C-alpha cells in the first residue's frame, strides 16, 4: 500500500497529478468495499496491487530526480522521510488496535491478534501470514484487526531495498547513461520476480499471496514507467488509453475467476490498468482522467487514502466482534463515515503535523530513527506484556487436567455416566474456553498443503513392545492421539503416526485444485510403503473428517463413491495388520464455538449446559469411512463417540464439565483423555459383535 507524495517533494503540494490521486481513491475504495461486501466485489483486493504500482512510480521518480540533481542517493535521508511520512499514523492505529484487542477480543482469540500486532509493528506481517496460511490449526481463527498491515510490510521492505538498487545503478553507470543502467536493473527485477509470481500461480500455495518477491515486479512496473517517458501520443489517444487503464483497474475486481491463484499472471490485469493510467493520465483535455476525476471528493479520498486504509479494517473487525452480526447497508454506511472522520483527524493532526514538523526536518536522519525506535519499543513492550497476560489466562494445566494424564477422572467428560457426580469438578469447566485452542496433543502431522514428509514420532512403549499401532489419517485422526497414548507404556504398545492435514487415507484423491491433491497422493503412497514394510505394525487406527471432498467415481453418487474409496484402501492393507479400528468422525459444532462459550462465561454454562449446542441432525455429517468399516467386518471394527457428545436431539460442546472442542470440529486433549475408558469399552463391544457374527453358521439353501 503506498501513499508517497507525488513528485517526491514532501513540501510540494502544488502540481500534484490529479490522475494519480484519482487512482489512489479508486484503489482504496476497491479495498474498502471488498472488505465490507466481499461477495459483491470479489476481486476488490486488486486495489493493493494498484497501490504497489503507484508506489514504484513515485519512489523511482523521486530517486531519479535526486540522482540527476546531486549525482547520488542519500539513503538515510530517504529512509527518514519515509518514516516521517508513514510511521506516525501506523503507530497510532496499532496502539488503538492493541488497546481494543485487550478490551474487546475474547481471550481465546487474543494470541493471534497480539502476535500479528507485533509482526505488523516490525513490518514483517506478510511473512507471518505466509506461515499461517499453511497452518492447519489457524484455519478457523478470525482475521485480526491488523491483518491489512501485510501490504504495508511489503511496501516498507520495498522502501528498504529500492534506494539501494539506485545506489548500485550510480556505481555501475561508468561512462554510460545512468538512466540506462537503472532501467536495466529495474527491468531485471521485473523479469525475475514476474516469473516467480507467474510460477506461484500454478502452485496454488496460499502463502504465495503474501511473499514479497511475488509483488516486487508490480513496483518495478511503476519504476519502468518513471524511467521511460510515455511515447508521443495524440491527446485523444492518450485520454482513451488512460481511461482504458481505469476500466481495467476497476474491472479486475470482477474479471478474476473465482478460483484464480493470485497474484500470478492474473495480477497483470490491474497492474496493466494502473500502468496505462500512470503513463497517459496526465494528458490534457476536458475528457481526461485528471479533469473528470479531479473533483473535490475524489481528490480528498486520494489524499487521505493512507489513513483510510489504516482505519477501515480495524473498524470492520471490531464492529463484527462487538455486534456479532453481518454488515448490511446501514452498518456499512456508518463504518465508512467513521473511517472518513478518523482519517481526516489522523491526516491533519498526525500525518501532516509530524511529517512537516520543523524540528524533524531540521535535524539529521538519526533523530527520526531514534524516535521511531522509541515508538517501536514502546508498542512492542505493550504487545509482549499483553501476550504474557493472555498466556497466563489460557494456561490449561489445571491440576485436574494433569491428573487425566495418569488416571481417569470419574464422572467427567466422556467418562461420565448418567446421574453421576464428582465434587472435584463441580462448577468447573476444563479446559477453560480461554485455553481451549491450546489444549491439543502434540501430534506429528504434515501440513494441509504441499508437505509430504512422514514423521512417525513413536509414542508409548520403547522396550518390551507387544503391539505396534499405526495412527493413520488427517487431523481428525490426530486429535485421537492422546487417548491412544494413554496407558500405552503399561500395555506395551508403540504408536506410530502417519498424519497429514486434510488428507484422508482413501484410494480416491482429494477433489481440490491446490497443491494438496498432489501432495496428499504422494503422502499416501509413502504411508502404504511404510505399512507394507513394517511387519511389526499389527493394528491400524483410522479416522478422517467426514467433510473431505473426494473425487467422485463415474456413475456413482458422492457418498457411495467415498465409501468405495475407503473400502479399497482398507482392503489393500497388508495381511500382518490383524486389526483395523475406525473411529467415526465427531459431530460439527458451529464456527467459533469456543468464543461463543467464552462470551457466556462459566456461570452461564452451569445454568445452561446446552449453551452453544447444535442440532444432532445438522452436527452429525454422514461419515463414509465409518460406513465402509461397518460394511466390511472381519478385522475391521468401528468405534463411535457420538453418544458421548450428543443426546437424541442436540450435540453440545460441553460434556459433564469438560470442554470437548477447541474449534468447531477438533476435540480438546482433555476431552480426548476422558474418552479412554469409553474407547476400550466400545472397541471390546465391536470385537465381541464381530466374534458373534463369525460364530453364526452359514445357511446353505
């Protein structure tokens, strides 16, 4: 996101190109409307790409004028000017978000907000989001109030590197034209990073959206325009081309395919549009972009676009948290009005006042750097203190939870019988909603993207091993690890893990366009090889999300096709696997169920034990893996925990003082441990039923 003053001079306000201000207004409007109504403006995020091109143009223009005037680039002075321009307003917004996070955000969700605030402060948020984009456990978490700072992080990284490129151009120019050298270097950046970006479009890796090198070519496009004057063009043609650029920039918000991998080659549409307007937008004439879009409101939005971008997203996030309802036309109007008011105040009282403050302008750059350092340290300290406080509140290691790791707690969670009570847990909820998201076993699981590495991470018995069990499947198999691991040492059982997020162990591939499909198939091939080669594996425990989409076989319904895929996979297990235990998938709660419970508080939960529950019919998805196991018999057994979580009508996230879920479809480690007695009982029932079926003599007609 760029908001550098046109023509490079921090004091020059006359002569600002109105077409550039109009482009800024269009870009920020696209982003704001996209965040308010993403379904209506599905590609509004391209406004960020338009800003990147504008930034490349303006900063390159500024640097080249400095080289022409002085023969060099004063890098420290450049960085200080950027800091005065951008950091005061961003620090104000980050401070406001930090305070609002502590006051308004549920404790269970604060960690993500605070960590991203710290990353935004250090202008590395895009890299954190790139990591989180492939973090399976972060999939359901709400976007933080500072998530939009990712583009500012990319921008700041550009500001750090770009002047150094021109320092290199000056050093290399020798007797040749410095402009040619600069053009060659910018063209090199454009070519290499565009190739990387296009390549990313074919990988479908969500992390690529945030990686700096996939955006660098957009800055370079602006730089090429700044270094290469527009070709001589008739005013009418120049006006037409500039309007074509406006149309492409705006139209990209609707032209992009729904499943387009971005940036990739699709980013060429808004980038080309912005480039055309930058190159030809200064054309004279009554129909020119500068004349038509030079009206006051458009120019005001363009001038305040930085502050508008900073404020609009936190207001949207905190509005949704406070009112828990979707944004409609009335609330959107209120949010836009509040954004404009805050932006106007920020622009006048913070941005311009500090940017042009005589004290800072008359001092060497190190004074600005010192003040920036103080501000960063203060905000970082606040974020770290808040994170530590949040960590204390979310500590799940209650003494009763520790007890679960050595013995079962009577009348608690999945170990409770109707009518029983236990004074030790009466009036308590374990884990607390604030700590639920961190209450998970330490499973070794490949990510839900391109990772194919198997990490078996043996658990349980190391010596005197009597049984080796393979836990196979996706994250819904992974959340069973605590109950399998319980007592494994005493039983002489060793547990090996073959887990990959969103990758069910089926003969049929995942029905997805991303890297997951190929990676999942590769992962499953490795698992099959391991199961075949390790003859000591005599038991396989399987589970999978019932919501996984698998490729449907010809002339078959979706469910029956999925059942067939699991049957084929189980049938293909080697003969030394004497027992296959399939655990039926758990019911689905509503999204962000933990936040729902946290808002009620533990007292309300005791008064309303069915709080945040969901109808059984809706919560319980048809499970093709469990159905395949039921049909197969023989060495295959089914364990079903549904009755531990649901009665005849409803499924609840709280079961006998145990918080069962850490998100809408994964169990807490605490609840999984409480299921240990039930797991043994259900497995023995399945084995007995299997023996009874085997004992019935066949009837030959």
